């Protein structure tokens, strides 16, 4: 079983520009269920591997819809906590290339109040964390405790910081806290932009090598149109290009990469990343790039199913 922990929220995404607008010429906003970890769990579940989602979800209508969608994607919800607090909202603005910028509404929302469930079952082989779950308290401390505890018992721990700069009030403190997690992280999945922010401008590959020296076994870099790369503690360096598709928007692309990597590793029982050579990593990255290409060809975060993958050449 893979456990994915973190926030579940609603993205308010601009609708079709041909639709009617509201005051000020703004496009109408359409609700899309999301949140980085939520999307990761969906992606893994849709790709046919046993995945569970750990979070606190509101009892409001958004929360009910989130749970319905998890079930429809074959994601286990036995670790979900419920509360009557509202659902976190993220208002999305898209640039001319479909890239997303976010404004968040997070005060007093359900997902940030998640409690540490205690040691996970022995059949859990991977724990994935990231995004707002590792920023917003008190939930961030609960996830941090889980990360350290599960790493100590040999679980494959995976982290995607997925930086949302507007919600990090003390960048220096966050960077120091991120560094403290690295000895307990086996796989770090991170975008070039996030790598640059965390290192205040360092080259992403150089940054990845520094994180390897801090204890991480492998760093997967998502590089937008330039594809995916991996750097490992064994000195492996592999790269695959992105697939050429018509991009609707990039919402959920990195999360799909993350979920697809979890699915690929689970299917091959590759909990020891040191066992993977450059050829295996290229296979893993190619699978993840294909999954992400399907997601970006759709509106909002809609990761592909196994059937979608099989039908895509």
C-alpha cells in the first residue's frame, strides 16, 4: 500500500473565455477538485496500484465530492479524517501558455487540522508527502512526525515540496526546515523552479547533488517542456524529453509525474532505489512523462487511468 498525505482543496479555474463574464471582465470560475497530494493519490489509484489518502476533509459539499472522486479512482479512504471546517480554496490564474498561478484561502480550513494517525500498518511500503501539507500548521508538524517515524522503519519516503511561495511567511525558516527533512527522504521529486527557490538561484542539478549529499537516494527534476531528469546517490544521471501535446493547462502535471513514479516503483517492488540503474530510471521517467502529457491535454488536474495510458501511443 502507498499512503499519500497532504491537503485536498478546490481549485477555482477560469472557464471558457467565450462564456459570460462577471463584473470587471473576469472569466467565470469553475470548481475543480485538487491539491497536490490529493492529485498524487488519484494518479496512483487510477494507474491501478493500492493507494490510500491521508488528510482531514470537510463535511461540506466539496468534501463529499472529494471522497466520491477518491472512491471512483480506487483510492482507499480509511485514513481520512473529517471535520466541519470549510474546504481550502485556491483561485487559479492561467497565463498565455496555460501555466497556473494560485491565490489561496486557507484560514481555519479542514485539511490543515489533520492529526498524526500514529504508526502506519506494516503493509505500507511508501509514504508520499508535500505541498501545503508541509507548510500549514498544525498539520505540517503531524506530517513531519510521520515522515521521520516511517523513514526509521524503512518505508520508501517521497517528498515533493511543491512550493507555494505566497503561503511561506518566513522563507529562511522553511528552507532550514526543508533541509532537516532530507535525511529522512529517499526520493525527492521537485521542479526546476522550486529547486531554484529553495537554493536562492542555484543550478537545479547542482542543488540535487547537494541534496543527495544530505542523504536523499534520488532526486527527480521536472523541467517543464525540457522533460524529466534524475540524479541518484549511485551517480546515475538519466533524462527523458517531454512528449509533444497540445497543452490546455499545466494544473496537476507535476502531481501526475509524482503519482506515476509511485505506481511504477510499486509495480516493480522497487522500494530500494539503489537497485535501479540508469536504464530503469529512464523507463520510470518515460512512464511518468507519458502520464503527465495526458494530464496537460485536459482542463484541470485529471490524471490518466491505466486504460488511458494503454490507448495513448
